[in-house]
């Protein structure tokens, strides 16, 4: 029987985190007796890890070309190489960054086209973030332009299918009148090495102690940083909120108001996230707009009780089982939940055990093979 050949495409430089990490993990994991699944990019840090990782340029070729060619010219060159390579494949699995010209050429060649939607539809995202900007007095909350939205909509019209990593992304696509029969609902995942031992908790409900709450991600309004800091301070619990991530200019004014709060610690982004997850008690993320953040999967892998907004945890966190899914702007609900977890170690332990067990179902090979069944 002829194998289905899939070529994933991410035109930028792939590093071992973020979108490139997810794309590579899923692509490699989809290989089976019926499917050959490769990924192609400008260059990849995974190039020496798997025969299924293809790159346009070697490290030294890339460095040489980068000296003489603009970034735009380099991407166009990679696009041409990808289109040429697609002659050996049946399905184009496209990740963010692909141009509409690439999609049109694939359509002319009668290739099946599947898009990965890592966030909500940009029109829906813009509407959410514009509203938040008004509440914040005009602070910039996004850089989405009309041209961006039109480009995304044009690509969707040419798509055969779209992978949606969360119910929130699915809802945004349906809201923008995308054919729901073309939406394949799935998730992201985590590595086996991301499964950590659960932090020991006391069995005594009455025993209170300082907790460590963890936020990981870009420190920006889109991630709800202004809400997180407000809710944490209002909760007034004994413990520490660790905010790990780069503070973007749009959030500087917000963050500066909390610099002197002894219960809040801002930590520059680090590649050693495991240590922070291992030492935390609670994961907390009131995002306004997301796809399905990888940091949430890491939180359940570490066995943390989770307090998340629908955007940060829908489809991953089970409400009242692995933690709580709370309306983003419901301050009273967030404050109450923070206080509840801070004052009840046995509850934290119960949620932690559940979330850690939940993580097992999101290991990359399982998620990838479930996706492979859709081809």
C-alpha cells in the first residue's frame, strides 16, 4: 500500500522551543507504517536529530547567505525550495509564516493543504484585544493589521482542513464563518521528560503555608499580566507569585506599579523552566487570547493545580478536577480561587495528582498519532 507523504513547512529558523518545537514534535510523531511525515524549514536545530527534519540551508550556508541577502529574499528562496520539494509529497502541512503565494502554488499543483492555527482567528483576537486596550486607557495590546486579517482569510479559503488546538480556536474560526466540517480538533503536548514528580503536599487541610504561584510567558497585556498582578495583590495570601518571561514595552508601565511588592518576583526568561515548575504549587494564567499555550501542558506535567482563563486552559484543564477555569475578568472569582488554594494544601494535592495523571494523555507521540489518523 502506498504511504501518504506529508511535508510540514515552517519557513523560518526552527529552535527547540515554541512553535518550531511543537511543529517538529508533531511532524516526527506522525510517522507510521502508513505515513511518511517530514518537516522543512530555513534551518532547524533538530537537523541532526532525525532524518525527518529537512532544512533549506546548512548552518554555514545560512550564515553566508544572511550576509548578502535580506530576510525577505531568504524566505522567498526557501519558499521556492519548498514548492520544488513538494513534488514528492501528497499533503502540505502549513505552519505560521507561509505566504499566500505558496498556498496558491500548492493549490495549482492539486496538493492537499492543511493549516495549523496556533492562535484564534486574527479578527477575533483583534476584537478581544482592542476592547482590552480601551479598558487600559489605550495601551497597545496587539499589532494585528487589516492586511494581516485579509491575508489569513485568503489562506483559509484555500485550505482543505485546519488543525485547531483548542475549543477557543475552534469557536473563533466558526465565528468567522469557516466551515466547521473542515476543522480538526486536537491539542498540543509535552515530552516524557516534562513529566515531573509531584511536589509533596501536606494532608492536613488546616495546615497553611506560603505557596509559590507560577506564571510563564511573555509579559504582555494579551497574556493578562495586568489582571494577574491585580488579582494576586488583592488576594493577599502568604506566598510568592513568580512571573517568568520577558517584559515587553507595552507592559512596562503595568509591571512598574508592582515592582515593590514583596510577594511578586519578576524573573527573566530562562531555559531552565523545569526547576521553576518543580518548586511551584500553583500555575496561574488569565490570558485574554491564546491558542493552546505549551506552558499549560508543562504545568500539568509538573502536577500543578491550575488557575486559568478559558483561553489559557480550555481543552487541557478540567474545571474542578485539575484546577479551575475562571472568567478572565471576574476578579472576585480569581481572588477567591487563589485564597482557596493558598489555604488548603489537601485541595492542592488532590488537584495536583489529577493534573499529573491528565498529562500522560498529552504526550507528543499520542497527540501526533491521533492527528495522523485524520490523513
